[in-house]
C-alpha cells in the first residue's frame, strides 16, 4: 500500500525519536474524499436523496478540509524552504503525542526523522470566516513547549486562509497565495 502511494505514514517531528506515534492516512485526496463521504452517500444518491448526502458533506466539510489541506501545506512549505529567513530548514512536519493534546500542525527542522534543531512551530487555520486570532496564538504558544527541542524562544508561525487578527508576534505568516506560489 505504501509502495503504491495509497497509504502515507506520518511521524512526529522533533529532536527526539518517536516510532510509536505513527499516523497512517490515505495519501490520495480524491480517494480520501470518496471514503469519507461518497461511499456512504452513494446509496442515498441512488434513492434520489442526494440532498441528505450533500448535507452530510456540508456538516463535516470544514473538519475534513482542515485535515486534507495539512499535508499539502507542509509540502508547499518544503518547496519554499530553505529560504533567507529559514536557511537551514530542510523539512516541515507536525508533532503530536499519544493523546493528540497538544497537536502542532507545523514543525520546521533541519532534518527528519529526528531533528538536531527545531527552527519553528506553527498552526494551520484554513477557515473561511475566521482569521488566526489571539486565542489561536495563545494556544500555540502554550503547546509549543511540549515539542522536544523547543523552548519559549522557538519562533511561532501560522498558515491562514483568512489572515491574522491583530498584531500577533508571529515570526512568519503564509497565506493561500504563498501556498499556491510554491507550486509555480
């Protein structure tokens, strides 16, 4: 399955090895969408109740999209980095513990699977109606200390679809245009 790129394996990225917290996900976003929504919705559609299938998709869309966009954003940042601001950042991953509390969307480091230096930690907020705000920043600032290899001086970053609310002390902010530009 992994050789055929159907299943992808993700491991937490930090300065400490962690082989017990691997995550497996369907690598293809179309297949992931099919399995999450259409496979269950097809009987409804066949009975002429596509409205119910659509309602299920709309209720879960924001959560599903948030998970689906994370690997794409990490890949986009890896295409952009290293750069002048992050000259030693060779890999972008995420970090989580067994309880998924906290769960950090972005960790930039010099290498994987075990980093010798963590360069930044960040959050992805891919929401249409709400920018990255003080609450998101405070949660990230508290959570970053759980990542092995970080401390209170670790730069904090954000990827956001709807901008940043207020003057938050983020070291970098990438928006939708930055993510798309990585593929040009």
